[in-house]
């Protein structure tokens, strides 16, 4: 199951640019939670909590539980973050509320089992990973920690596709209409060690002597 990240928040009463600026002057980041056919909820977040999640990467695929003081916690996804043009600090965050039964879009890493005993690899083949993670739509309660593909019977030339994932847990890949490639067992690369080219032997320059110019006959003196 995907990890749910809990963030403490304070409620905001007013919307608009002026209210957002006032929130920032208090050292907080204004945010809004929308969706699921409910009214938007205005909140303020500790900027350290926001930066911590942004630095993890793939924050748009994480599931958050925004705990508003004196209110019920709301499960949502972080959809958009606005940054200050100079400092690059977050100045506003948009969250999308999850409706009951809704699926989330998340990237799940791929693990390869029995790589040590894979016949293709033992024969000199190479595991060529096309996708190290697979983006899917899944129920929050059924997102696996990783998708697993067994290499126990994979020979050289084998193509390991989405259908080779052992347990998909009802997840639907965002790539539709084809059984896409995840990895393959590639043949070993053969390097031709050609014999070094033989350097041509020294060229014996034949110097041909120019024929001696015929000595000009002395001019006869006229009598």
C-alpha cells in the first residue's frame, strides 16, 4: 500500500491575493484543497513541510493526509506548486481531494527476482531495463511497494512485458492498448578484435639519376 504522508495545517478564512500575502507574512504557505464535489478548503502550511516533500521527488504521485486543526483530515494529492520567481520558494500549493473509491496516479518501481539464477544472464546475456518504474492508476489501499518480475526462466532474447508482472493488484497502467516492454535479456555484445593492420614497409624511393645533359659541342670558330 502506498504510504500516506500526514501534514499538519492551519485553516484560512479568506481567499484572494491579499489574504495569501498576509499568510506569507506570517511565515506560512497558503494552500487550497478542492475536488470531490465539495467546497474548497483554505489552509496554511509550514514551508518546511512543503520543501521536505518537494525534495523527495515524484511528489505528484504521493498520497497526503492534510490534518486541519479543529477539522477532519482530508486525503488528497498535491497537484500544483507555485514558486517565487527569485527565491524559488513555494508560495502556493494546490491539493486535489480524493473522492471515495477514486484511483490515484502513481509510479511504482519494478523489482526483478532470481536475477542470479536467470538462464539468460548465466549464458552471458544482459538485463536491459526499459522502465525502472511503471505509472499506473490504482486504489490507494492497493498500491504495491513494487511490481515484481521473475527472471527464473528468462533466456537470451526474452522480452519481459507488463503481462509478466506477478501481481498487478488491480492497477491499470496509464499506457493503454498494448502490452508494453518493461525489460529484456539482451545477447552479449561481441567485439571483433580484428588483427592490427600491417603497416606498410618502408618505401624504397628509387632515385633515378637524370641523364647527364649532353655537353654542348664547342662552337666552331669561323675562319
